């Protein structure tokens, strides 16, 4: 176990070095960062937006934002992967909101990403209110709880995969997910 720690520390330092190089507009560093994390970011974005086409567009926006804002990265606030996934989540939610506004005026109100409802359609205002409550509840979580929760539920990652990606002990990841879920359950009780 002690042999793995230096490797993770080196990987973290390599990521921070890539961010520093990206901040100085080194396009090769951006390519390396993209190669390292594009699949993980894409998976998170796809879970949120629901379509590959939108997810591909959002992924481009995510790495464009990394390119533009790398100088703002603050290592004291988290690892580069957490920073990247926060950007990915934010861009994906922005895309979802944007497409939601457009779909209110669309000719065909049926969302092709979901199967047809069985029974009466839920009130769209209630759905929007609930969606806002969930987004607000997630935003209220500290990043150390929110990010592993999103990785588990939006990306379908196992606790072990999350622990490895975030370079955190498995027990810590499980505790943070459990505590985050307990907080969400309390906060969203009126909606369930």
C-alpha cells in the first residue's frame, strides 16, 4: 500500500504541472490533460445532458474553459480532476437549462430521451420546481461530498473507481457519499 502513495502523489503533481503549463498557453499540456481525462468528463456530461451530440459539444466547452481559466486554478481548493469535473458539471447543467428553455417553445413537447410516460403526465411546473430543488440541494453540498456523489450517480462509477480517481481512501469516499445522501434526503424531504 505504501508503494502506491508515491505514484498517486506523482500523478497529482503531474496534473498540477499540466495545469500550470496550460495557464502559460502550452497546447501540448492541454492535449495531455484532455487525453488523461476526456472520457471521465464526457461520461459525467453525458449522464447530465442525455445525448451524445450535446455531450460532445459540452466537452469542447469544458476543455475550452480549462484552456481559458487554467491560471485561476487554485491547488489549495482541490485536485485538478475535481476542478475539471466541477467545470464539466456546470457546463452540462447550463446546457440542460438552455435546452429546457428552448424545448418550452418546441413544436413537439415529447422528450425523445425518455420513454413515454405510463399514465397521466406530471405537471411541468412541479417537475421544474423539483429539478431546481435537486440542483439547489446538490449545490449546497460541500465539494468533497458533491463531486463523489455526482461521479457515482451521473457517471456510474463505483466507489473504488471514485476513490482511485480522486486519490482518496475508499472509506472516506463512502462516508462522503453517504453523508451527502443523508443531507439530500433531509433537504428534499418535501419533494418525495
